[in-house]
């Protein structure tokens, strides 16, 4: 039965029709589409450190998942479960190409598109009747993404963003699900609270202590009690459990997000200087990508992950916005030194630039002691960027990236090639 534009307007934002487009096993699917003769239908996994077998599996193909291989496993664990597992180094230029490709298909059906990660987006097709009924549009997008880009995707179609996201998660791969307000009780209420998009593990644990185990129980809980326990989020949870969501599709969300890189290290690192060198690589990459977008950052965040997978996120807001790798590196090192104990092993490091703004729209106050040096630094940075654009990312490397070890250049390339957290302004959520 076709989903009408005015269908179930109660709680849906006055008859909206929202699509959530979610690529399936995106990284592996991209490699399969690019080189089907090598990877089509085979158990594959993208991992950061393939050679040493100590890297973390970022995602796996559905053929590998059927053999028990899961995201977050070490490469060694994956190979134990699936000895014929094909390991692939990440290629983020390739992922960006395919991401832009499938989103360009979606944009042809509505200008209201919100990219939430490199492999998923929302599309408001309320005003897109020229292209057909909502289900026809959704099927057309799914078919074209498969035929033009070779990528499988799951589509959720609903009267709001929350239900569209929930719908796309119900069937994978190549799923197609319509989820209406009236479907919520029999499709969602028997599921655990943490399956409701927006409720994390800690919130679910707190709900469990209150004897609220399912979305249905959450829907039936007194709102005043939820507000007392959780604050304003309590009201949101009550509404969400009933499938109600008024949030709009933000077509301009692409700006002012974040730019970041993380890397799983080839081996656990306990030396401060080695960590600082990795942070310099990460600061260099994030700063360069930010400059490509002609943006500056006001906040620097670092990620530190230990061998037991404990993760620390710490950030600092600068006195003035910057696009300088040296300033990003300096602040990242200060954060690391402040939150790291001497000799403690580190498995993964990341640098993320936040609170971004366009250079042309940002008033930057020059340092009164260094204002004469600023133009020289800017000119040098511009020259380095031009050389890399022409000759590749490794055309210019600073001494700090290499250290005293001649083999550091090889390690540098490996570190620079394993950024696994964010890409430009989009967070990865590869499923």
C-alpha cells in the first residue's frame, strides 16, 4: 500500500515522507564493486594493520559475518574463525568517491539531503511527487545505487527521521522497510530499550535499574518520572518510544561538523616521543583536509585507546581558530601529556578538529608577538599543500614525522593510511 504524503501526520511533522539510506558493509562493498574479480561474494574484512595481524577489523563482508567475523575483532581472531578471510587495507579516497557517488543519486530526488556519515543519509521527499509515489522513489534510489555504483543498501521509509533510521536497520542487506506510526507497537515495542535509536548503553542500563526493559515499557512509563530521572531527555524518550520525532532534515549539515583521523598502531606504544610523532601525522592530515575546505577549527579533540579497549576522549578549545598543523599538534600533545600516565601502553590514537568555520567568515586575531611570521608560515603551508596535490601525500614529510629511525618512513605511510574514525565532516558508521 503506497505511503501517502499526509499519512499519519500525528507526530510526523505534518505529513512528511523521510527516507534513510544506509549502505551495507560499506567499505567491503566498495572494494567488491571496484574489483569484483577479487572480492565478489568472498569473506573479506577491512583492517588497519593487516601485516602484523594485530589490527582491528573495521568492517567485514556479509560472507565473513556468516563465519562469525565481526567489527572490533582483532585480525588474528578473524583469521582463526575464517582462515580464508581476505584482508584489505583501507582506501579512504576510494570510499569518498563511492560516498559522493551514491549521495549524488539521492540528491537527484530531493535537495533536502542530510549526510550523517560517509555511508548513510536522510532524504526528505515530501515535495518530490514529480518523481512518483514515495515507494517508487525509494525503490528507484535503491536500484540505481546498485546498478550505477554496485553497492547494496538498506532503505527505511517513514513519516520522520527516527522511524526511517529504525526501519533501515530492520532488514540487512538490501532491505526495504516502511515503518508508520501505527506499526510501532507491534514492530518495536518488544525490542530492548537500547535498540531505540538515540538511547545508548548507559541510558539503557539506568532504564534497566528502573525495571524498564523494552521500548513498549518505556512508552508506557509516566513522563514525569522519566523527566525526574533523565531531565529533558526523558520527554524525548517517551515520545520516541511512541515513534514521534519532529526533527527536520538539515540540508546544510555538511558544514560545521568535524574532521578527524584515528589510527590503530602496528604495536602498542609506550614511548612519549613516538606518540607525539603519531599525533604529528594525524595533525598534519586533519589540518590539510580542513584547509581543502577553507575552514578553521576552534576545538581540538584527541582519542586515546588502551590495549583493553578503554577509550579516553579529551578536548580543548583554542584562544583563536586555526588551520595550522603545528598548532593542532601542539595542543594534541598537551592533551595527551595531561591525560596519559608514564609508560602506559597505547593501542590507538586520534585527532579530531571541531567547531569548524569558514576562513572567509572567521575573524582571526593575530598573535602580537608573532604577527610578522604568520604570512611566511601561511605561504609555506600553501606551498606544501600544492606539492602534495601534485606529487602525492608523501611528497613532503617533516623531520618530526620521521624521527631518527630510517624505517620510520614506512611506518609513517602505514600510520597515514589507517585513519578509521572520521572522514572530513562525516563520522563513519559502517554497517
